[in-house]
């Protein structure tokens, strides 16, 4: 049986990690470093929107919902104003009923609850990778 990891080419993705929590950012960096040709980081929603404007060649945004200054829902809506095709995967530690729908409505392609599990996250990302 093949694993999801075999479907993501090493060093093929340009990923924005929008995460204000240092441990989560480190986990994501560690997980994706072998798949990313470039990793970019934002610590709040405003930075995430700005990084998306500056890096039009991003493949994926891993967007935390609960961030200071601007939350992930607002950031996703603003990103969608200028980039309809970018893959945005929302993530939150405070998963509540209806959060998935709220994230999709805001413009996210998908949603995953924290604590993040390596296999689950890779499976979600793999769904959106152009092979």
C-alpha cells in the first residue's frame, strides 16, 4: 500500500505557514521541509495576506484560524479577493461544530483540526497537489 508521502515530490512546493504559535510552526516546518522548495512564515493574518500578495507562486497556505491582529477567516477572504486559485488549508486548535463550513465559506479549500497529525495533514495536502 502506498503512503500519501509518495505522492508529494520532494522540494516541489512553495508553502506559506501562517501560524502564531511557535511549537506548531516548528512542527509544520519540520514536517514540510523535505517537500518544500521554499517555506515562508507569517505570524498573523495581516502578514499572511501580505506574503500571498508578494509570492504569487505559492502552492499552499497552511492558515491558522486563531491568530492575532487578523484571524484566518478574514485573511482567507482577503486572499480570495486577489487569488482565487491558491490552495488554503485552515487549521485550528479550537475545533467547534460548524468550523469546517465557516472556513470553506471564508474561501479555504479544506480544514484540519489540531492537534495536527502527520498522516492526516499530508493526506489533506496531497489532495490538492498537482502531479
